[in-house]
């Protein structure tokens, strides 16, 4: 195998697939990146069996072939190469790859390409297209609400349901729930799957196109694939039953508060400085007389208080939350103002963007001893 | 105590002294920052007994007094305050401090100011002035060469000798040595002390004046202080005998190589990618025929090689080094070209800046098995 390609494109492609290189590989070859040069294309692949990423770039291929090189060293070496182009030349006899760029000349030991579990195109029974900006929005509005606790797998993923051309993504850690819906252009099937949140995170980071672009999604009962640009990503799905979250969303609220997103978010962030080192990071919100008083108390440190204007429609209410569950969602609210909808002190509350019923965040309050 | 000051000045002053706040305090009050407001001045102090830092800023003092507040929380809270000014009001009865800025209102528990070991001005028997840019240069050219091994304290500090108005700073970890000399304007005494390298590092970071400014240095047999701008820093000195490093510097060299600093430095950095994961990080330099060939080899990974032009005056030589000992010094060379002076394969080599005999770096080569 021998080819030449642009250094920046190669570095970018290696970075793309390296998210799937296993840090604790089940077998040595999974610590590597698979390279295949053929017909003017260099294809890179990496997989840890959970996730697989494939990426293609243009290359001047002199001799076609394939090879597996250490992911870590391939990444470190290429990133620092001094030239604009890179030549990779595999000496099959010695089983080493020569990497040349300008004055630099590296050789890396190779692993057998035959041992690498190459990624095959998934032929799912359900296939649809979705705009990358819509998919990114579905992910950013929900994935943050997942749990990290691997002991309960269904909560580490986002539920994705498609029904009558409406796609709904939802995530919960049982204390909070985020739900976002969008409409698909040309699909009318029905799906109900759970996608690992960390893979949705990688997917978001890889969708870097500046103009909206279609992503082709394909899925079977236990696998999903996404294809866009020159990238192909596959992932296993999480098995299990996602909880019936719709019944958690309160059908109505007695009080609706409208506040400035940025101002409220930074005030909560400041006030929670004091409670953050405690076990629960509890802040209390007191809505009355056209303002919200945000306060927290930690007997070992001191307390914090801040007051800001709020438009309150409905009865006054005082309610406590884990501050992180409030600030997390506000980071993903893109509107200047937001609605905080409340019932009683111990009833779940909701956060929404104004004039938009496609997104709902529900958060359970904290019971506090005294105030 | 009650005062008002500018938020940015307070944040900066807290950051300055916080380098001396102990992370593992010997007694609780050392986790705090001491504040004293008097005569239009707010003074901040922190110490861990090794190092003490004092900083003064202007303040509108309504009621003079002093207080100790948690260093960590004072820093986190003030950094995020929403207003341009900050009011701190100490309620002596309740032993709490109220911190107010715009809409934010924090209270922090206080510690007793009487328990705090306040910093007293050091009245040394030796006192001199040095320009901050000269002091910074002495530090940057030597401190990196120290050892981190606390078991041998003298190697964790920089030797500072003043003799006949010449100041010499030197540091070594026994495998390498850095020596830099400068001339003092108005001092003719004699000093021989060892200053902890990490304190010199802090000192460098605190000297941020854009125009050269005098630093007043005072020292006793076991303490040193530096005064500049609105900052006063004291440190213990390291006891012990610094090795007689002058006899380590070879009196002459057979070969002198002149090379481009940046080009050689990045080539060494690239080539050592391969050797870095090994125990010794060895690179070999082969000087001959008007060029240097830099190479490294790691049986588990592969090898790397790079060639660049070099002006070689004297016999050819092939020599191996710990790559880090070469790149560390090159980061602190400010000239475009540098001299690499060599004798035999196993003799110490020197790195210098051209036309400048005030700086010398000596590095011991590594004995390699075979090449």
C-alpha cells in the first residue's frame, strides 16, 4: 500500500475516527486505526464494538492496500508532521509503515488488517433522512438530562420515538426529564429505540457542516447508523423498556413565571457556589411580588442571596431544587426569556421556551427541612 | 470593618495572594486570606509558612478592622460578583462577613484574625535592588533545570550568588546544569543562598509590570523577601551546600554546531514522540556533512528520523541525550540560532546563545547500547 494525501485532511479524519478507538481494547487490534487506500480514496475505521466510525478522504493512491496502525501514535505523529502532504508507504515484508512528510521520516510497526473487525454498512429495516441541525437540536435539548449510572442502562440513553412523521427524543435520570419533538419531512413509519447518550454526543461533535445537510439514519432492533458528509457512524442500541415519561409531565400549572434566561442562569450559578460543596447543592426560589429571591445556605460556609425581576402569573410559590438541574437546562435554552411553570412547593415544575411547545423539561423539587 | 473597592482590583489581589494559601493547611486559619482595611488601603495576606504573599489595593474604608475569610470561597465568590464594586461588611457580633455587589448578597463565616500569623517586613542584613526584567530572565533561564525530588532539597532550588556586583543564578538536577549571570547596578556585597524554585516561579508570574521596575530584595541566612508594585513576597531559603557546579562546565569544546532554534526544537519534539513512552526518552544526534540527523527508536512502536542543516565547526560527532533535557532549554532560548558545543560521544555538551557568555547550559549525554 502506498498513498499521498493532504496533512490537514488526514489529521481531521484520524481525529474523527479516534473517538471510537478503545482505550481499554478487548483485543490489541482495537487500539489501532484501520486504513484502506483504493480508487483515489483513503478510508479510516475504528471501533470498540459499541461504536464504529468510518471516514473517507481523497488520496493519491499509488498501490492499493490496507493496514492497521496504533491509533495513539498515528494521531500524535501526523498532528506534528512538518509538511503539507503526507506519504504513507507500507512495507509488507517488514510489516512496517513509513510515514514521510517534508524532512520527517517515521516508521510505525503495523498490526494485521485481517484481524480488524471492519465496519459493514448497516441494512436496517427502518430508514429515514433527518436534517443535521434538527438532529443536533434534538440531542442538545435532551442528552444532558441522562444518568451516568451504568447500573441502570436505559437511563444512560435517549429514547427516540418516531410516529406519524413526528420524532420525539427524551432523556431522564428519574429526577428530571427532557423531551423534544420535531417533524420529519418524508417518513411515516414507527420506531421506539434507546440510543446511548455518549454516542449522540460524539455524533453532535462530528456534524460540523456549516450548511444544513441530510443525515441518513438506518436502524435494526439493536443497531443504528448515521451517514453524512464523509462520515459513517454505527452504534449498538440500549435494550430495555424506557419509562412512560408522558405521565410525568404535569397537565397544567397554577403559576407561570417569565424570566431573563442569562440573568437568572448566572444568578443561580453564583448563589449555588455556597451550596455546591454540600451533598445536595440545594437552592431555594421564592417567587412573590414581581420578583424571584434565589438563596442558598451552607452551615459550614455561609449563605448567598440574590433578587431579580420576574413576571409571575398565578399564586406565589417557594420551591427548592438541585441547582445543577436548573443550570444544566438553562445552558441549552436558546431564547432570551423562558417560562418556569409551577404548582405546589413539592410538585414537579417545568421549564419551557416561550411560544414553543416542542420542548419540555420537568424537574422534581427537593424537600428541605426548614427555611 | 467595612469597606468598598473595585471588583477587578479585589479579584486580582485575591488571585495574587492565593498562591500562598495552603491546600493542606497545618492549622485551619492558614486556609484563609487575611484582610485588613485601614487609611484607604485594603491589605490582603496569605501564608503557608514556606511562602508568604501580601498585596495592597485602594479601598474606601468606612470602618477600619481585620478579618480572615476562607481563601477558596472568597476567590470563587468575588470572581463571579455581578457589580463593578464590592462592599465587605464584617459583623463582629455574629462573626460573619457580608459581601455585596449589585444584586448579589453573600455572607461568609469568618475565622479569627488574631490567630493568623501575619507577615512582618523582613529586615535582612543584605539588601539590594534588581530590575524585574533581569530577575525574570535569571529565573526563566535556570529554574526549569531544577529537580522535583524533595528527598534532595538543594536540587529543588536555584543557587543565587552575588559577588562584586555580579549575580549568578544556577540550577541542576545532577544530569543537567543551567547558569546565568547578570550585573547589578548598585550593590557590592556577597551572598550565597538557595531559593526554592517553585517560589521563583510564583515570583515570575507576579511580576507583570509592562515597564521595567525595581524589585527590592532583602535576605537573612534563612529568609528572603521581594518587594515590588503593591506586592510583598517572603520565602524560606533552602539550607545546605549547593554543589560546586563551575567545575562541571567543560573549559573547551572540540566541535561547535550552529543551528536554527525553532526548527531544531520542533524536530527534536517530533522525533522524541517515538521514544517518549520508553523509560529514558533517548534521541540520538548525528552531526556530519553540514547537517544533523536526529533519530530515535522504540522496539515496541517504530522509529523516527529527521535531518536538518547545521553549521559544524570541528570533528563529526554522534551523541545521545534525554530529549526532554534538550527541548526544555530550547524553550528558554530567545535567539533565532543557538550553539551546541560538543567533545566526545560520552562527554558533557553545552548549549549557549550566540555572542553571549552570560548563559551556559550543560547536559550529560546518555550511553546507548548500540546504534
